[in-house]
């Protein structure tokens, strides 16, 4: 057995020992894979829990709901409005800690009500290399991280997802819309809506991996190499500029470094 499939078997064994589990489920690559394996191993002793908020686009919620329904997995959608958390809208550097503490506290209660003995989330081993204050909340609340426990990387999760026939195997990476703001820049419902509309427009145009970062009246677009090529298509820049201005931005800029996770954390290292 090769190293990848050894990790997969270790994951199945890890989950089997849990007996029952509530999985924090966003519908992304990692949580879909974790939920699928948990469902395969534990059957009806699994419940998926998805948070509904302004930071979570409707398309993501719809995809999560559809997956749970297609796979006959019990699914609970819980309202978890981050902007109601004291201090969150000021966007401090521990913003993710505040959010995850509130969210996982709610999920633990749902798990108890549903008879699930454990709560699991889907961070992977690559997440250990970035500033992730949310993982502090995970540790404090006793939330399990099975994918990190067996050492699975994002690339490995994508490969195993492909083998399992999951549509998410090549889905673009996603983080909540609040991550589009520089630390210290206030987060408001109106600003989140602008970012959501701008990113949805780019996705509808055919961009795959993309972020729109908020800098006041300027929108900074991060995209992958294929996105750079697409940006050069005839009339594309004008279409994006016109739509972004309609949404409420006065200026639109391309980030020459391109897409990367945690780009807003770069300022913490300066």
C-alpha cells in the first residue's frame, strides 16, 4: 500500500473509533471529503452542520445542502452571524478565533442534542504553515481534526476525493468573505455584499480560483495563471471594470503575485 492510501486507511480507522460525530461542513474540498469518509464509515451516526451567515455565499450553502441530500446525510444549517460577535466587525487579528469559538460552541450543542459524541473539523496539515487563529479555538474546545491527525495535505485530499468520485476534487479553494479585508478594516454587511457580488461575477465569467480583496474604494483581484490569461481576453478588462464600478468600487487592480491563501496575513510579518 502506498503512503497516500495508508493515510486514507488510517483516517477510516480514526473515524471508526469515534462511533459518532458531527462534522463542521462548508461544502469545500476538505470538509466534503471528511464528511464523505465519515458517512461511509459510520453511516447514520454522522450529522453535518453548516453555518449560514453573510460571510458564506449562498452558492456555497446551496452546494453543501445538495451534497448532504444526495448522500442521505443528516444536515443541520445553523445561523451563525459573525457580525453579531462582540469585536468581530472591527476585524482584529484574532478575528477567526472569535468566529470559530462562537461557531464550534453552537456545533457542540447540536452534536449533544443529536447524540453525537464528537465534533470534527476539516483543516489539513498544510494549514499548520499559516497564521490560523481559528485553530486555537479548535484546540480549546476539544474539536477533532482527523485530516491533520493523519497528515493529509490539500493535494492528497484532492486526489483521494477524485478517486471517491467527489465533484469537489478540483473545486476552487474558498475562505469566508471576511478574510478579504485587511486587519483593522471594518467589516459591514454592505461591504461583504460588495465582495460577494464581485467574486460571483468573476466566477460567472469563468474565472476559477479568484479572490477580491477589499481596500476601500479599490478592489484588488487575485487569480491563478489561467485567470491571468483570461483577463487578457478581448473586452474582459472593460467588462470587469464596468461591473465593479456598478457594484460600488471606483478602482480595480490586479495583484501581480496572483492568488495565494492568507495574503492578508502578509502584513503581519512586516
